[in-house]
């Protein structure tokens, strides 16, 4: 069966491996066959977060033909914190529901 393994070491960089594996192979076997750990040794130091077609999976996940196994990197900033920071820099009157207001109207209405 044909499997694609994808990893993004940095933003806007994607590395993909096309693999031929026997039927019943797992995500862990796909990782071993690809050689991704040799190319990116920092992956071995941390706990891997994997997914198959965007859905969370473990190393023991049995793969099907044409599956795409993805290795996820950890988030650098919590999305809630990032949104809060953007909101603070943009200000209340320039974002979201408050971007447009009628002349003479109260803020937030």
C-alpha cells in the first residue's frame, strides 16, 4: 500500500515522504521506514503527535492504502493568548463587531 508521511519543521516548509508498505502496517512502522528520525533528530527527543488525514492517531494506528500520516509540531503560542494580544494591539474599536459603527452611536452598539 502507498502511504505519504508529512512533516513541517518550520512555518511554510513541508517535507513529504512517499512510502510503499505492506498491508496492515502501522504509523510507527511508517515513521521507521521513512527515516524521518535520522533527518530530524529533534523529533526523537519529544513525544510525537501524529495524525492520519488531520485526525489524531497513535503509533499503533493501522494504516490503509493512500493514507497521509502527519507529524505535528507543538504550538509556540497558545491560540487564545495570540488572539488576546492581537486584540490588545488593534484596539476595541477596530476589530470584530466594533469595526463599523453609526455616527453618534454608543461604542458596542
